[in-house]
C-alpha cells in the first residue's frame, strides 16, 4: 500500500500518558540490547536519542551503560515532561537531559555525539531525508548509529491484524495511533534508498521483526554534514 502520512505528534497530555503507560518493555529493552551487541566497544560518551517519547529508552541506556550521557529529544512537551519524570524516578537525571525540540536543525552542537539512536521517529517525518541529514549533522565521524522503526505492511488489512496481534489489549487511542504509524512507516526498500542517497550505504539495513526494520553501523569519515547537493 502507499504511505499515508500520520496526524500531528502526541502533543496532548492524555495521549502522551497513555503511551507512557503502555507496555513497550520488551521492544525497548531489545533496542538497548541490540546497541550493546552491535557496538560492544561503545561503553561511554555522549549519546543523542531522537524522538525519545516518555523517556523509557534513554533511562534504560543510562542504567545499562552508565558511561554515557544521553540527550533525549522529542517534539512533544508532554512527552518531555514524562521523560524528565522518568529520569528522576530512575535516579539518572544527571545523565539523561530531556529537551523539547523538533527536526530539522535541532539546537545541538554539530558533530557532538559519539552515538545517535532513534526508535520510532522516522515514520512521523513527512520528508525522511531531513531525519538522515540530522543523524549525519549531529554524529561525530565514526559515531555509532542505531535506528529502528516500524515496517509498512502490504495492506490496511494486514496493518489491522498487526495492531490486534501486538496491541489488542491497549487503549483505543494507542491502537489507532499504532495503525496510523504502520500506514506512515517505510518499507525496507525505501529505507535502503534513503540511506544510500545520504551517503550512508555502508550502514546495515535489515529486518528486526515482522513489524520493524533496523539500521546500524558507524558514520563514515568525511561525509558531507550539510544537505546533499
């Protein structure tokens, strides 16, 4: 099926709270574990999490890899409020710095991060190239990159099946959001084209599950930091 753009980000407090209460523990911990497996030598430095949501993933990174300081970024004020609360409750607020900002051109220093991670932000972007430009702009040469997002299914019917299989007991607002996200997601072929066109063809792009793709590797040295010509 063709891609259908998603509605606005989760800017409502009720919607953000419902998302925070949902059980994403297995997927989120799997994302952190995947980083450790892909980058066993990456044990510390500066990390940026693009689209941190309510902060569960940056908190998990801070607890699992205490050598990292994580800048957690999201475009939703309610999400950032929840992320700050989660970091404080976990006792890692000194290493998880949550900021409300939106792509492109985040107010963060150029080439200032040793690791760039993101889980489920790209499908929110009308223009995916803005996302990959930001990854290149923020990461130092050789920085670890781990990006995961949803995989667009072949039909709306299949999208509904996935929603019921994995979120059948969640709140209706989350089920609706999950369906919209699946319809707004990209195929593996589209992602591979995106990273090649940004000079990131050396990154690995593969399926992570029946509903996720993952891109990982190191930023190449000498890559153009601004938008490609």
